[in-house]
């Protein structure tokens, strides 16, 4: 149940406007978690996931494809929209796998 609440908070934060590059320019917590996950450091990714404040406006990060608003899609070219959707799908796939690992 707590995992579902965290994922809901992450996804609810998606699309919120954030300053470009963030104040420090360092990767967002979600970028750090996913980077660890993709590099095969599942234990580190899970630990970082559990330590992250997912209600923070900077948790997702301005560079994430999940940071776009649905209302932006109609104004995008078909090529840009397709590229964005591929990025979103890949990121969601990684997040789902991570969520399963956190749950287990």
C-alpha cells in the first residue's frame, strides 16, 4: 500500500513546472534512482527510492519525460510526440520494475 502511495505521489508531481536544470544542476532523485536501477544496482536503487521524499517538487526533475503536461501533446509535431511517448514508456517500464522490486 505504501508503494502505491509513493508511485501516486510521483505521478501526481509529473507535469509540474520546475526551474530548468534545477538550482544545482545535479540529477533529480528520480534520475538518480533510475540510473542506479539501469546500471544493475538494484539494492542501491531500492534504498534510494525508499529514502526519497516523493512529495517534493524536485523529486521528478525538469529533464524527465514525465515532466510534460498532457495538454502539451496536441501542440507537438507528430515526430516530437512519438519521441516523447517512447521516452515516457521506457521510463514507466523501469519505474514499474523498480516498484515491483521495492514491493518484494
